[in-house]
């Protein structure tokens, strides 16, 4: 008897596996649809999964049965299933892992699926309230924002046509980004809004909820299980059609999507750190394409990749011509300033005391990696570069070597500068704890320190807003954690970035771009009547000229020229592979590399030992052909697929090495 494929379905479970084939009993066949939740036996227990569709190939041997179908409608639409398959292929991951990221556990529990509510279109909008827009002018917080008519016209036209189109908004401020959103929601439905950090939903949700009520739904990993279940039910029923959340909200199970916004699109927080290592911005663009929706990427300092896509015609660039004031930006040359500390100038300390006496708030920003640092010549400012990768070498105190984190090059520390032959070599930077102690002694008041050592728990982070803006705190000192948590409606009067050179010389070809973005958002948090101080020993670097003059076009030209000469993105693609094992794999990896396609350049392996005492071998693959990169990665994966001694981790389009 020939088995009919009509009664066999592929089921995907949220585990590290691909789809498995099950027989669907006759009494369940009529209810079975792609995207529905089913129960089936897996590894000797009953597990819930998602129907992917009819099986195209029936396996031999005994085939297990689907035991039950849950709910009355699919949890995943056909377009989301298509997106899932694309992600698994593009990010070289099992489909089950993608599903695990796409749907929270609560989606597999018993959720009441009410009849879908049909929302009117165009929508009836409640009266204007604080945070809304009127005409081409918007109010956000305490700020009146002029929005360009052309920006709104382009977006409205695209949304009404129900066809895919992607825009990149180069906004003059964060408030402008948010104001554009509230304006365009007046004529649309079925929208997803992404922000890079869960804490940033606090900037948007109150205003959106005040105007659109139950239509707005928070959807992110920080919600309790009960809140997640409630959110999924509201989305599936259609009672909520404006979904706000962080990276994973891109998978919100809306039946239809007409608009997706990715705020602060440049942020590295959109990149997932565990498999599948997807980028929320890029997945948002693909979902928009599949849904025939309008996609708006926005930032006050867009990523070079997105701007490059505008040049290539993939995105449409929207740039505000609004003349928005900025605080004064002052670049401090540390070679010619009087210093209270090696990392702190008298000019900045005096300015901070002046603002504090006038009851103003001041922030000091530092960043330092605790496990490594940089050696810089104090005479000519030279920092050794890797002879292969042209990124700064990192000083490793534990073995007194300088190393490249890309290709693994290692060398002894030079006693003298390789450029000017001077002997005045210094370690760059100071940590936040040392800075807090020194600044409190110098200025004589209590400060608040915000970094991962002092604020790790979510409850601690959530309490920051009230503490930062309280009357008893005049100075805050912190890292990127601090700047990511700052709201847009409160302003500091002064900001000082103390160790800019450490930012600038991180072993990352994107380091200059990242520091430009970081400084831009610090400037955005300072009142227009205030000042931003940037300390450096390299004031001649084009970065500082561009920031001081607010000239991102010049920065873009300089940075793209450098990237092109070194064959880095956006002119080429990267893929990183990590091999983790107790044994030395150098010989095996070398043998595989000899058989690799010449179209792919391989850097490494770089070798390190992790916290568990295992070796980590890293390979960085470069090619202008995506298919070639994937082919090489799959060659390495096939070698160790059955190995219990070697773990292989693949990162497509890595943002940090």
C-alpha cells in the first residue's frame, strides 16, 4: 500500500532540530493548518510544536502520530513560516532554534483565541494629547518638533499602496524619530515598532497608549509569563495592532503587517548573541518584504551599511532639513592641557564645578574593557596595528603580549614606540570606579555610578530613571549602560567623554563608526544651551572634525574610503566561526583551509582559552559572495557535526569580533 502524503505533516519543535514528519489522524486532518500548535511524541514525551505544512517526502519505518491540535487558528502565518525558513538558511541554524526565538513558551500554552476583531480603516483617532502631532508639527515631551512634509508624504504614500518599500530616516534628534511615528499612526494599522533596548519602550509606550489605548501592546522578553500570554492573545485576536518591543518583537504574530519601524537602527543591541545570531534590523526588512509592508529604519546616526544600501537603491533616504540647535561641542587636546589626573583635564573639572554651582546636571562617560587595554605612545600617539588586519593590537596583561583579536597575531611588547622610537608608552584609560573616587575628591560632592558592576538586575536598571533625575544627584558617571538608559525628555547641561581614544582604538574595524554613534547620542541628551567635552590625544583625527561640525556626510566619505581599501563591510561580507574544544584543533583546521574556495579570504585562527579552560579557535571569513561564505561555513560544520568534543558556533554578519 502506497502512503498518501495528504495525511502526513511536517512538525517543527522549539528545539535544536529541523522539521519531523508525523501522521495526522483522519479526525484531526480537517483542522490541521500550517502554523497551528499541535502535540506529538518527541524523545519519549509529548511536546508541542508547529505544523509547517504537508510532508513532501514520507520517511520509511514507523511514523508517529500527531496527538492533538490546539486552538482554532494558526499561531504563525504563512509569511512568518517563510521568514523562519529564510532565517534558518541565512544564519545557518536549525529551524527549531529559529522557532524557539520566534515564539515564546507562552505561545505553546493554552491561549484563548477570540474571533479576530476587524479594525476600521482609516482609523478613528481620539483627541490630541501630549506627545501627539498636529499637521506637520509634533509635540514630544517638552519639545515642539517640525516634521518635514516630504518625509510624511513619502511614508503615507508607501503605506497606502500596500507594497514593500524600505526607508532610512536620518533624523536630527531622537525626539524627531518618535514624533514621526506618532504622526503616521493616525492613518494606518497593523504596525510593529522596534527599539534596541527594553528600557527604551518607556520612552514611547505612555504616549502611544494614551492616544491609541488597547491597540498598543508591549511584546518583549522582559514581560512576565502572564503578560506574555495576554499579549499573544491580544495580537492573535486583533484587539492590538500596534506592537512595541525590542528585537524579538519583529516576530509578533500579527495576521497582517503594513508598517515596521526600527528606531536607532544602528544599535548593536539588535544583534542576537546566541544562535541563531540574527540581526533584528535585517530580519525586519525581510519581514517587510514578505508582508508587502513599508519599513522605516531611523537613527540620528545611521549605520554605514544602511546608508550604503541607500546609495545602492535598496532603501530610500529621508533626511530632515529642520534647523535644530545643538549644544556646543569642544574637543580637548590632552597633550596641551593641564591635567588633574592622566585621564582628566582641569578644563573639564572647572566646567563641571561651574554647572553644578548653578544647580545643573553633569555626566561623565567612560568605557574600558577590564580584561585588556591599549598601549599608546604619549609622544606621537601611535598605537601598534596588526600587520595583517590593520586593527589595533590589544595588550594582554596575563601573558605580556599584544594580540590581534581578528587573525590571532601575537607579539612581544615593544619597549619603544615603533613609529617615533620614544620610550614614553602609557596604558590608555581609567575605569569608572577609579573615576568616581577621583571626581568625588576633586569636586567634593556625591556622585552616582552606573555600569554593569552596580546595575545588573532588571529591577536595579528600572530604578535608574528616578535616581538619575533626582534633585540630590548632580553628577553621574558611567559607561554605555548609562547612556542607553537615558530618556529623551530630560536633559543634562554638560557631558564629558573622558577616554575617547580607548573607544576609537578598540580592535574593531567599526570602532570609529561606533564612537561617532555613541557621541551623537550623548550630544542628543544634552540641552542646547549646554556643552559636550571630548578628551583626546588625537584631535587631528577626522572623527572629531566631523562631530564638532555635525558633518556626517564627510564622515561617511572618509569611513567608506577606508573600508573599501581594507575590504571590509559594506564592500564585503563577513562570517565568523568559533570552535570550542579541550584539544588543539590547529592542524585539523589548517587541513580544511587548504581545500577552501579561493573566493573566500580566511583570517586566523586566533586562539584563546575561555573561562572553562577550553580552547577557542576563531576564523574570520571574508568574501563579496554570500554563497561562498555559507559554503565554507558548512564545510567546517560537516566536519564536526557528529563530534561530541567540538562545539561549532557560526555568526553571519558579525558586528563584533
